[in-house]
């Protein structure tokens, strides 16, 4: 049976999980034919700009007992739209289509006789006019130039990527070399991979790996220009055959020399499968390859973060890219974002407003939501920082009968430890299965709650007559008795019922807190449930039940409306 507003004791294997730092979900009986399904709804893999691989996220989901991952890579990054194409070494700052590439000088050890300069001659015969980069180190110390691209537009999944670099070895004694080093993605059991190409007076090409560090030695002769071609995917496959080689992003790049003198010119990036929808098909293939090695027990679906307006997660639908502006610069215009929401919904699925306070304080956000009907989205990320402000905003939205579903956010780009990331809320839904249509339907009707992944993993529900009404709008002329369900409470934690007025009349909340397992809700009010730890932090929040005796100004979404009796 359920235990409303009480603590459940977690025993056995769950205790071992707690000792390891992961909070396991409580096993709860569910109303009707549904069960609690946990979801990470904002997750970035190697088609975004961070260190994550799909493989590492799949391992994190399993370690943290999360049932479903929604892959929400950035749309224009999946397509590598107007990502960096070439660097000509014309100076420390080099624009391409008005967007800068920058070189940052670094040293390792104390390189003697170090030279790092952009020179007009010599330069690559394949690069026309312009300059090149001369690097000299007369001992084992290394002088590095680290590349930085505007908005990480060098970063892209390596699944279809080739790089070229023109090199002239000017002085190349035994033991000397040029180093071309790529930082890739984080992988289970290895960490962040680093692929170093060591180009020098070697007899043959060799591949060696120690842990996350791999080295490819390439032979070159002094005194003549050579175009070097690098296919990181193929080299990763040779160095680390146990991983899905394509499941990596190019997250860092630097060029250095030790005990040698080189001139470098014309660095190019070739991405062969990113035009139109091809990038999304490529992403599907990389996800499948990662899941074949690491996906056991984890359900996952492709979604997308629409990123050149106020950020929107798109779940379901045909996942057809919208058009991208050139250059790919974000425009936060509310009108443009609302237009994008209409485009996405015309292509099916649900749309979520991500980190809604990234460009607005809470009063501005409330005004925007009320004036523009929350931009027309289906879901809003309420479960994330700043928690108190977003809950305040949510209570204003509930007061004004704004019928969207509140979800939690992780927004994880690195896949190192979900529970220790600054954003680590997950979303639960009451669903009959893990099938995508069932999950989308549950989110659409608000049968959802969010919790702190690290500190609370119980189930929340609001039931009338034993039937779940989470997210519902109950039309009735009489007061309603609502039973609150909050399982798996940590020691000292309390469950609270927040009861608020629904008068569609003000841009501030009007609520009271009830500490009881049952509450009588009069028409013209809503109720939601939250879990507060002994220290005061809120770690779990349900979507509300609205109890209304007259139709609100805005239409009630399909699936939410219920009639008394």
C-alpha cells in the first residue's frame, strides 16, 4: 500500500547504492495501470559543445537508476552549421565569416630558444597569400598554440570529420617532432580521451595508447611541405577498440613543437555528412553504436535543443531542422521564439522552454508568460536553479491558469557524474510503459513531478477517490478531498501541500502551506505537493491539480480536463 507523507525504509541492495553515492528510487505501487518512470530530459552528447559521449551518459543513467534519456543536442551543432572550416595562421586572431578564431600561447617545461611567430614566408604553396606559424623549441620543452573558436564552432562530433594541416619541418633532429593534439570526449572507465599526433623522423606510422592518452606517430622528412590528413575516428578505433569510435567530439586542439622547428599552415576541417538532415541521421547512427556497447537497461530517444532563439527542447515530432540564421547567433526576441514554437508544434511532439530565467528576472519572466501565453510551449523547466525564483514564477502561472507541465533539468554536457552537476533534477511521469507515445502523453497532461537526483527519488501524486489527478483540471461546483502521496521521504524531510488561489487576476502568488496528507480544495484553487528536507531545501515538486467551477480564460489542453463525478 502507499504511505502518504511518511518515510519509507530502503533496504538491501538499495543500501549498497546509497553507500556508493547514488540515491535509488523507491519502489512504489501506482494508480491504475501506470508506474513511475524517471527521465533525464536535458542531456547533451558529442554533437553538442561539451565533453560528453553518449556512452558515458548511458553509464550514468544506469548508475543513477534513471529509466529514460532524451538526447537534446543543439540543432545547429548537429548540422555543424557554419562551424569553422579553415584556419590560415594569418595571426593570433583570424575571422571567418566575421566569427573569430584565436590562438593562445602556452608552454610546457622551459623550451630553450623558443620561437612562436606568424611569418609571411615561408607559407604553404596551397594557401595562396597570407602568413604561416613558425614554432621552434631547441630542447624537450614544448611551446604550444591552443586554438579557440567562436562559440565552440570548432567542436563537432568526429564521426564524419577529417582534418588537414600543411607542415614544413625546417629543423628535425632525432627526437624532434611537431605535436598536433586533439581533446575528445569522456568515456566510461577511461575519462577524457586525448589523441596526440606526433610528426617526426619516424620509420613508420604507429598507434599506442595508455589509458585515455593515445599517440599516433607519423613519419615526415625535413625540408619539404607536406599535407597531413587526420581521420580521428579511424585512429580512435585502432587506439581504443572497445569503445564506439564515432562517439567523440572534437573538444580541444593545440599545436606544439619539441626539439624541432616547423612551419604550420592551412588547417582545414572537412565534415562530409552534415548538409540538411544528414547530420541527424549521422547522430542516430552514433547513438546506436554507443547503445550497442553501453545501452543495456536504458531507454533513450532522440530529441533536440533548438538553440538560436530562447532555448527550446523538442520531444517527439519529425525532428526536422528549422532554418538557421547566418551567422548562427542567438536571438532572444520573444516574438521569434513564439514563432519557432509554432513551427515545432506544426511538426509534432512537445516543446519545452529551457532555463527560462537565463535572460529574464522573475518579474520579467512572469510578465512575458502572461502577455504571451508562455510562448505557446507545452513544458517549462521549473526544476533547476534558481529554484526559489522559479517556484515563485510557477505559482504565479498556476494562479493564472497557465496549463503547462513543470519539468526538472540536468542540462548535462560532460557525463562525468550526474549527481554532482550543478543542475541535476530529473523528471518523473506516471506512464503505462517506456514507449515514446506514452511518455509524451504523460508529459502533455502534466502527470509529472521532478526531484533532486542526488537527494530524493520518491513518487509524488495527488489523488481524488483513489484516482491520480496529477496535472488535471477538475471542473466541479463542490469542494474536493485530495489525498497527497509522497513516498521515500529522507529522514527529517517533510511533505508540504501548497494551496493557491486561481483567479487569473495578479502577477504574484497567493498561496498557503498545508502540512497534512489530505486537504479539501474549494473551487477556484489549485494544489501542488513538494518535499522539503530538514535543512530547508525543496527536493521534489509535483505538478498541480486545479479545481475550478468555471472555464478559465485560456483553453484547457486535451487530456487535462476532468468533470466532477
